[in-house]
């Protein structure tokens, strides 16, 4: 059942909700909406948040007015400018976006303590009747939409018996949509949808399912579980269960280390990198940015992933584990540089470098025999100390207060798309 918040369907209140009620709130064209809120003269006009075409920028978010021209997130800025030459461009104000996001999440927490934020503009929430309230879950969602609108932005909400249904439902009617999938109707709701509509089914998985003759979620739900497992491992049966509407993962407020499965950063360069020295410097430059974010979050990770993009459609990644958890940019950079040999060869032109660190819950580890001894070239030194001092100086005097010499070459050499402080590639 789809509805717009300003024309609520009273029939939705005529049934009693029996069982779990999970919602997914998705802020509509969030970054662009905040810009239109802060610039009233931009309302009703196409607005694009992203980098410039001259420096290989990409679109972070486009307003719905710009989307009518075919502009979408992650599109190269040059393409977006060609599709919508009259658009208003801004590089973005991410501190402002985070502040508005925090206000929205506070509204959800005021309605239920079970809120699981999955990104700056999305969150799952549990409004199961009898758990924290005896109100209709639909009425709670309507109230959330009204309260969010009072902040000056809008949201779409999907609600069903589980996260999979809620996520897909939230995308059915935008902007300001409320899509309700009543208990017992989830299988029928999911069955006709393409497999790619389910989160976690990327292009490669979708293509493999198509090769198996599986194109809809209904077909996936009925597929042979053993065959799925032989192709996709343990994820195969899980996909089938989710496609049937049988998922029962609970919404729970995650701890900070659980919410961030990985911490990453990436940079697109205005000109391709082809020289090994420049590429290594770029990898270390991005590694230090990731380390700075790790220290701000109070995290140390063990697994390092290097990502290189050669053109719009060709990307390669490599991954390896550190000997121990770290938040030190040099240790992360050393390993990321070692990974270059797995994804790059001399002569290949690189337009984007990304580094991610994950493995925050590595558990116990065995101490090495020579920990802290003179046999280690860096023994007895706190490798993170310099980084922490640099962090403090940047916090006080600005991001450009402290730089490594290798970073100077990148001051004007990167894309002007604002970094997103991503927690995943």
C-alpha cells in the first residue's frame, strides 16, 4: 500500500498489526534538500551537490528537479552538466548535513529506542506494537514524517515485518512516500520484483542469478537451496530466505564499532597517475586520511583494502591483514603500497585511489616473541604518537596545518568532489 503523507489513506488504520513492525526511513535527495532549505532561492530548481567537471568530479546528490533530466548520484559531473546545463552546483556542506541528520535520528529515538542508523540519510527502526508503544505502526510513521518535515527536509518510509521488506518498500514511492506492507503480504509484495531490488544483490550476483534462470525474488525464494549454496556459499540460502520474506534479523541500536564495518577514504585525481612514485605517494596520502578517521572514531583495524579505479567502469581491489590492529597511517600505508603489485602494473593510468581498514573485532591475538624488543626496526616507538599530535594540530588550526611532504603534490591535483567520510567502499 503506497500513500503520500499529505493524503493519508485512512484504510491503513483499519487493520490490526500483528507481529514485528520494522521501518526504514530514507531522507529524500538529502544533501540537495538541505541546500534548498538553506538557500530558499534554489527551491524548485535543479540542484546538484558534487565536484566540478573540470576536475573529474562526480555527483553526490541531485535534487528531484535535476533527476528529471536524468542526473543521478555517482554520475560523472561532465555527464550531469551535459544533461542539465542549467543546474545550480555546490560542493556541499557536510557538517551541516551531519547536523540535520542528527536531528532526524533524534526524532526516531524519541519514538523508539531501537534505531539502527545505516548511513547519514537512512535508518531502520522498530515500532512493533506492544514493545514500546500500543499505537499503530503506520500512525507512528506518519508522525515521524510530519516531525521530519518540520525540520525543513522530507523523508520516505517503508514499513513491513523485516528489514528487507522495509528497505525495498522505502524505495517504492518517493519523495514523501509511505509504503506499507502489512503482515502476511510480504511474499506477494516481493515475488514480482527483480532480484536486483534486494539490497546485497549487486551486478555480479544479479548476473550469476540470471545465468541460473532466476530473475525475480519469487523465483529466488523457490530456487534450490543446495544449488544456491554451491554457487554463493552460505549467502545463497540467506538470499532465498530474504526473498521469501522470512528474514527475522532484529533492529538493535548498534555500538559504534558495530556500525562501522570499515573506515575508508578515496580520492579522484584531476589527471591520471601513471608514475610509480606518484601512485605510492597517493596511496600513503589516502592511508593517512583513513588513519586520521580511525583515531577520531577510537578504532583500530587489522584488514587493509586497496582500491584502484582505472576508468569509469574498471576497478580492482586487493586485501591483506596487518600483523596487529592499527590506527597508524604509516603501517596502513606500508601494507597498501605492498598491495599495489596485485592490482597495478607499470603503464596503467589510475584515476582514483581508495584505502579501507576493517577487522575491528579481531579478538585475541598471540603476542610475538620480540614485541618491544630491539630486533624490530620500530620497536619501542609509539607509531601513532606523531599521528595524534598531527590530529590535535589540525583540530586547532585546520586541515592544512600539518602535511607530509608527499602530500604537497596533491593540493590542487585531486577532484573537488567533497570527501564523504565513508564507512564502506
